[in-house]
C-alpha cells in the first residue's frame, strides 16, 4: 500500500514510518504510521498484535530521542469518529513537551 507522507520522516523501517503531526496538539506531536493498512484499532486482529507493540515501542524510542525521556509523553490511538479519528488508517499519536491533563478531551 502507498502511504502519502506529509513532512520529514523521523524514522522508518519495514513496518512503520514516524513523522511530526501537521496539526500538533503539543510542542512535540509525532505520528507512528504502520505501512500495512488497518482502518482502526477495532479492525486489528490477533495477527496484528506484534505490529501494534512495534508501533508503541518505536513511538517511545523516537519521542525519547526527541528529548522527552525525563519529562514524559502520552500515546493515543483514536478509534472512531466520535473519539477524534479523522484519518481512517490506524496510527499512534505520541505527544510530549507539555503537561498532559487528566481526563483528556
């Protein structure tokens, strides 16, 4: 599958690509995008468990390389339009550089 990437690539491997979000919600807002198309987290199957773990680990590694190892970060997967999913290709948001309030939203 072809994935249109807007922005510079921070990391890529055989399973995913990491870029900065073009509509950042934090000073550092990364998107970890799998190369394989999965529409949403609900569409992921048991065979996708290794990929999902890989996306989380890559996101952690890249955000830490961006300087957030000590200050912390948040990972988010929006699932469905009601939860804020606007691109229907599963991806992980990794946000750092500001205090993350709870509850989110």
